[in-house]
């Protein structure tokens, strides 16, 4: 699938949802989503082959979100007003997002991908972590998240 319009229509909500989970802010998630699709458009315009579109989109989204977070450092709780995704519209999910912000980049990316039901194989493509290490690394990240949530 290398038709921009088809890719956009198929994956827009998925990219937005991932960006929102990382950032916890509707406006920032929309901006990142737009940037992701601008990157995609330029890649397709250059006739570059993207073999696994979904994994490529996840990787670009997570990288742009992490860059954004590194620039802004802290996002305050008041930015959670009016989320556009229903599943993120409760206090428990806000607590999870807050706990995720306190984790390192690798763990945050893995946990966000895990919450999107991404396969281990796709996680390998997105993160660059060895396939044999993904399970254990994810397990440790889940334990860290649980510990952070209990605080």
C-alpha cells in the first residue's frame, strides 16, 4: 500500500491515538500526527519503498513524540482537558500517562506499543531491540510501571 490517501485513511486514527498516549494532549497529538503524515508524503514522493507501513508509522510517531517531550520536558495535568479519544477520558488513564512520563524512553515506547497490541516482531522493527530481549525488557517495563502506579 503506497497510495498516500489510502495509508492516511487507514492509519490516521491509529497514529493519533499513539501520539495522544505519548503526549496526553489533543493539540500536540494532532500536530505530531500531521508531521508523521508529512514525513510519509515526502518519503512516497521520493519513491522510497516502505515495506511495513504500520511499523514505519509507529516508529516515526514514537520518535517525533519523544523528541517533542524532550524539548518540552514536562506537560502539566491541566492539558488533559477535552481529550478527543474516549478511552483516554478517565482519571486512571491520566495516571498511567503521568507514570509513563517518569519512565525512560525505551520503556515508555515499549509500553505504549504494548498498549496498542503491537506484536513483538513489530516492536523489534520499531525499537531496534533484539527479538530475544523484547519479552524480558517489556516485562521489566511493566513491573516499573506497576511500581510507579503504586506510589
